[in-house]
C-alpha cells in the first residue's frame, strides 16, 4: 500500500511539489518581492523572504486563507485527505463537505444558475462536462494549466470532456478503466471458470452453472445508459457523427442491446437499482456474482463491503467476438472552479486542485486509500500498481486497470450527452421489462434524441 501514514508522515515537502512544476504556492503571510504577471499583472506576496508568485495576467496571485470544496462518497473523503496534507504545507484552510451524489448535483446546479453560493472547488463528472460548460458558469483554467505545464501529464483522452476549442474548464482527476469484479468464492463454489471467459457468449454459458437464486450480473435500471456507453465506446463508437448526426442506432448499438436482453431473458441478470441497499446486500451475500464496472469501484467495495475482503477478483470486460477489444472507460471525474468565485479564492482553489490532482504523491494517496484511478498518466510506473492486494485474493488488480487505461478508445461527450443517457435508459428498461425487440428499442432511443436535439439521424 502506498499508505496515508507514509504520505502524511512528512515525505511530502514543499520542495517536492516545486520540482513537480507547481506554481502559486506562496501563501500571503509575508512580504516577499513582486512577481511579474504574464498579462502585466502584479505578482502576489511571497512567504516571508522569497520572491512573489507569478501573476496569472488577471492581477496577480493573491490567495484566500480558506476555501470550501464539495464532493460525494469516497471522492469527498479523498479530497479531505489531500486537504489535510495541503494544510500541513500551506498557511490555509481547506474544508471539504461530503454530499450524496444526486443532492450535490442538484444543489450545485441551482447555485451555479443563480450566480451565487457555489463552493470554491467542486467535483465535475466528465460525462457532465459539456452540459456544465455550456451554461458558462465554470471558470476558464487554461492559463493556470499552461503556466503549470501539466497538460501532457494526463491521459490524452480526458481533455475533450472538459474543454472547448478555446478553453479548459477543469483538471482531470480519476478515470474509469473497465473490468469485471467477481466474487471468487461464488465462482469457485459453482464451478465457474474465469479463465474461459473471453466473450459475452462465454458469460452466458458460465452463468448457466449458477443456481436459480444467484445471478451472474446486474443490469441497473437507473444506469442502463452507463452499461450501454462503456460497451458502445469499447467498440469504437461515438453517439454523434463528425457532422453532428445521431449515431446511437448503428449495428454495434443493436448488438449491445441484444446482448443485454439475452442476459436478462436467460435469467442470469438481475435488475436492482445501483447503489441501493438491496444492491449492496446482493453483492455482500453473493446473490450477484459479477460486477462489470470501473477502477473506482475498488474503493467503494472496500469501504462498503469490508467483510468480503479477499473474496474478489477482476478480469477484463468480455469482448463481443473472440479477439475483439476488451477495454473501455466508465465514468471519471475532475475538479472545477465556478466562474462566480472571486480571484483570491479562485487562486487558492487552483493551488489546491493542482496539489491534489497534478502531483503523483496525492494521486497515489487517493488511489491507495479509496481506489480512485488516476488520470495522471505519470503515476502508472509506480510500484503500487504491481502490489498483490489482499482484497483481491492476492491479485495485482491495479496493473490490469493500468493496462486497460492504455487501450481506452476516444469518446466525445457533448452538451446533448444527457439526452442520449435519458433516451437509452428509458428505451432499454422498456426493452427488458416489456420484452421489446432490441432493434426497435435502439431506434426509438435514436429518434427521441434526434427530436429533442433537432439533429438528423445518421
């Protein structure tokens, strides 16, 4: 384990982060010299006897003494860890409030729309990136990112969800390279052979070995779009063509829908709402044997189902045909600063964001404690990825995720991504519950998106 104690015990120093390219870390508690802004702004005050910070072109780097951040679940707890480390090295206070996911999104959107009351720093899921950017309520972080010279340190595919042609609005945090988490003990008890699973046909075959009261996997009715999206991306697709036409009804999409229906009709897939108490309980008891998900699920399983430690393993998501691709991404998040935030808080917020996300030590701390897989590509050579983890029965599970991360196909999110998700969720749930033909369900979803977004069908 990389270890919280190892990091917070003093291995992280201000010099370490200066070497990593951090800027603006001088706190306004002394009378340092004046720096030169790159847009003729005055530099901030230094930390006593040093030189002032570099201005960002908007009047210098004056920093607030305290900021507030918002997050949910283990992500919020991860930020609380980096805040603790940040406060040890800086004369500043960072408070991170933990919310439920839906509650935070609803509250944040209300405050962004009203132009007041938003936190200084907030989580932003990549799938929501363009819908938030389109509201013009996020601060442009391009200058900070350029000055810090950290753009190339991240996995290339993350930036499209967080930027337009002219600006970048968030710094990448974690990504979701995919895999199937499985209960080793359940597989072993019923004679399932994980090494024989390469395709979804293999999943169907192995799932038949389970008794009637045990399911091979779950299809969450509230996130069937998430299931569809990682598989659609796995096959190299995008929801809209280059000229903007709706493309969610192609042959690959029909294949995905048909596979999901086959799993459900074979009675080896349950339909429990994801993240519900029943859902957690089913995985804890072994009522569901497999969980296709992403690297970030490791932290949730460890935090919520500690009694199952040692009973889990991971393997790559199944291909749709032998030799087909088995890599994709599901989810991922970033940190952003609302446009309404004043400059001193914005500067402090950026300094904290960079500390948390653009330094290997902090990314590895969050990864080790809560399983948030770093978008910071420079971490992947760390020996922690090759550790044999007790939670996974001695498997070096994180190396599998690192390998998958190198193969993730590009995917374009857009302001209309929520419309795609809503239509897929609606039509796929109808397909499963009402026995609708998969091709009909896919076409209905595509027509709904085209109608709501005023786009043509590809």
